[in-house]
């Protein structure tokens, strides 16, 4: 059998492993002996390795399991082995992880893995496994069997010392045994055929369920009916967990509907599908905000989610002895009356967006502004029509800032963007045709498979791959990037050159997906004030620390949002906020901090992110809550 001999398998060198809050990765250099793989049978290699893996598991020889990994190999686990998101690297740390897993109340949970040959895309195949594309190995999907249920995963193998070994392994819990999702062959019958006097029809039962009648307490209360709240509620419903979503807006979807007039999603449709209900085949590639809002309303209706709009959170208190919350809400009914209700859920999910309160600077002179409008981007309704001769300033240089600046320009304003540091800029074309092509695209795999291909990689490996992708995107966007530089607009390549994904993962912002504004900046139609902090708001403009001034009739602060934890403090008080960790960014294993997992406060969860992140992690969040509800573990177990 032909093999690829790699003398030193440091696909991501050990001295470049994750550090708290960030991941610093550089791309190693490798030989390129891929021509020797032409006679290889990848299915046989995968089967042989999986057989050795399972034999070691059955013998409880965890040292033998760990030795199936290359020296810098990774095991990423999402709930298959423990109730904590983990990524461990090197055989010694993998062994330590496996040994620790034996100490849980249910012992060692992983029973076996199996090669998934359900489709050609999932079956073993030869593919590049390093960032340069020079080293090929074998990639395949796996099926996972655990004490609690079944799961899925992804394996990547490379040859070392004449043997095939694991470079990366991903294992993820998919279903809890006895509590599988009520879908497909487990769907409800939906009818009662005669012989039951007084039975209610579907509409009667649905009204009663949505109204949360007395004595029918929800186990979970979700605050926020955007993509986070809806995806969490959908996953929990399929697991049979009673859930109520509340939102202060008048309608589901208002979190998008009420944003600035020209807003369109910058992510393509294939990346943005919702759980259980993909966007229709005729859906546009880039979704307008109002169209997305309509879809959210339809989604909540079709999946029969219990959502109360025009509902405010009045009071919350955690009862440590009973392990429940006391929550008071004020629901405004159609007739204008208030319905004050008290619930005692065991779980609260903050789904108010992955950011916290708006980050609007308080600065000298702001109260003296005499122009037409000064606001944060979250409050910006759109530029006024026919405003030739008016002047506007947008403080900020990311997605919202560019969209708003472009809106101002189209309405006739003289517009300037204030850029204080640098921005990662990548064109929509480069994202769809380079970064997401073949994964999240029209010719890509089913979205669940695409998610495994992305999240099945350890952060360090994904980051190394993204460095190369960012280089290709920059070459594609070379002309526009050079134009921005000449216009005085400063661009960057993202953290360690890893581009858009890692700007988002590590900072939650700091980027612009170009849908037209960059050319307007390069052409001088949108002006740039770069590298200067604001010293003072003047009655009709801004003064900067270098002494220069800009006139403005309108000023918009597109300055983003604070950490999600700041919203926790506003909504739930210091007692809760002081117990939870900061949200977003990486921990020392490369897992995103706090969100989608136990927060540090019992019964309190964070859920948020873009549509794709909400789709993926909502399943893991729901499984953790269901596990607690069924007594599979305790909230204080680590």
C-alpha cells in the first residue's frame, strides 16, 4: 500500500498553539509527495484505523488510543465525551483528557466510532490536510456511539513513520437515546380520529399551548426572538422541552425589520440556512433585511414556536435552593391591556444578540450638537431623501458604517467616514467564490455536512487554512485594496493574517464585506478621515486631536457594541453578571468562551452570533439543557 512519509508532522507547530483570547498560528512548510497516493485505497486505510481505535476503546487502553494520533494531533469534542467543549492537542494531553473522562458519573462515554459511507462526500477520500495544500491525507466523516446516544464527526489522517495516524478528530453528540428529535420517522401523527367526545382540534390546542395556560410552566425562557432565540426554541421543541420566547418588539423579525433602510445580509444564502427549514430554492443570494424578517415570522409560525412579542422582562431572581428562576413579564395584548405573568423556569437563555449594549461614546460637547441628527447606528433609520448639500459623518469603518455611508451618498450627502484604526476588507465575490466555494455554495454539500467540515477542524488548524484563503482573497481584491490604500483607508489581513472568519471569532467585528462602498472610497466619493481620535463634538461637526475639524449636519456613531455580558448586567443585575464569564474570543484551547455552554451561573445561558453560528450551536445548547432536564448530569459538574 502506498503511503505518504512525513518526517516531521508539524502541520500546526506546537509552539504556535492557542493562547487565551486569541490563537496565534503561522503556516509551516511541508514536502509535497502527493503523487505517491494514486494507488491508495482511502476506505481501507480509514477502516483499519477505526478498527484499531475501537479495539483500544473496548480494552480501555486509552494510551493506545492516544498513540493513534500524530505528535501534534488534535481531538476536538463537543459533548460526545464530556459536557464541556474541549480541544486537546498531542497524545499526552489527549491521554490525560480521556483518563479524566473516566471519572464522570457515567464513566467513559465513548463506545465506538465508525466510518460513515452514507454519501460520496462523507466517505473516505484523499484530500489536502495542511494549510499549504502540499500535504495530502485522508478525510472522512464518522458515526459516533456513546453511552448517552449517537453522534457525528470528522477525521483527518496522515502518514507518519510508515503508519497512518490521526491528525485531527472531531466528535459531536447528535442525539440523546430515548430523547431523539421528533422529526422524520418520529414525527407526530397530528390527528385524533373519532371516539373522543370534546376533543379539541389543532387550532384550539395551538392557541392554548402558545398562551402558556396556568399550570403549564415553561422549562426554558428565552429572551429575544431573533435568529438566536428562534433557533434555540426550535431545537428545544424538537427535544420536547417546553420553551417560551419573549421579545419587546411588536413582531417577530423586528430585530432586522427596524434596522437601517438599505440593510442586506452580506453572507450568502447557503451559509445562512435555519435549522429544519432551509431558505427556498428561489431565495436571493443576499437576503434583504425585511425579507429576512418575514422569514423569521413564518419560521416561528411553521415550527409552532411559542413566542410572545410586546413583552417586557420585569423581574428575575434565581432561587439557589430550588434551582429555578422567578421571572415576571409584562405582556401587552392587542386590546392594549397588560398581562402580568410570573413563571418559574429552570433555564434562562439570553438571546439578545452576541453583542451587549451599544457602544456610543460619551465625549466632550456631545450635548451641544445643533445639527439634524446624532445617533448610534442601531438607531439610524436611513438617510433622508433629496439631501444635496447636506454633510454627514459616520464614525466607524465596518459593515454598518460602510452601508450607512453608501446610503448617505446615494441621497446626495457629502459624506466622510472616520476610521480610527484599520479594517479587514474582503469583497463579497471573494467570499462566495473563494472562502465558501464548494462548502457553502449552490454546488456544495448539504448544510449539515458543510457545518461539520468547518467546525470539525480545531481552531488552530482552521486558522492556518484561513491564512492561505485570506491570501487568495487579497489577490482577488488587489485592485480595490490598492485603491483604498491610496485613498487613505487602512486595511489589514485579520488576526495573524487569517482574514474574515477570525476577525469575527476573535473580535466579533472589525471587518467590511465589500458590496460597493470600497470603490466609492477609492474614487473619493466617500471621504476618509483616518487615524485620529475625536477631541470634541462641535455644534455643527467634529474636532479631532490633530486640531482639524469636519462640518456635519448628521453624525452617526457606527461604533459597535460592548461584550454580551454588559447586556446581562443591564437585564439581570450584578449578581448574575458577576458570575458569568466574558463572551466571545477564544479560551486557551481555541473554543469560543462562555456562549452556547454553561455560563458560570446555574440555569443561565448565552446564545447568539450570525445565522450560521446560531444554526450550528443551537443543537449543542439544546442538548446540554435536555441533559440537565433528564438528570444526565448536574449543572455544577465540570
